[in-house]
């Protein structure tokens, strides 16, 4: 087990389901804020178009970092105000080994470069 890190699994269940493209756009505008957030090791966005749900799996450096996020103004106020509903915490999880098969060293070829190309 990776004892230092903790995972947070979150789901958004909007009353009016949106397309995956619309849900992704909402995620993309927050990229820089999460990229620069202290204590956040990794964040993966996901969507389930059949259910009209979307969410994220966060990996925090510690339990303290995870709890600080859940008690933050961003989680408590800004996210619900932005989306019109509060995300649901599905689980706080212990982690096993973390494997990344490739490291993204540049934006080229990633969703970030696609986003930058839209500007």
C-alpha cells in the first residue's frame, strides 16, 4: 500500500445530463487551478455518457491534504456554485502501487495541447 497518499473518488450527477463534450469543457477550464494545487498528486477526469455522470479520481499526497481540500472554500462553495449542484464523495481510498506507463513531458499530443489549439 502507498501509505502516504490517499485517493478521493467523486461523482457529479446533474439533474439534466449533458454530453461528454460539455462535461469535459467544464473540467478543462479548471485544469490550471488543479495543476497548481498544493498537495494534489494527480487527478483523472472521467465520464459515463450513458448515465449522464462525470467526476474525478484525485490522488492527494496525504490524508491531511485530502481533508484540507474537502474543507476548502473551493469544495464547499466554488464548485457547487459553478456547476449548480454539489459533487458526491463516493469514497476515500487507500492506494496500492501507482503505475504510469508514460510521462507527459510536453503538452503536445495531450488534451492540454488540443485545448490550447482552440484559443
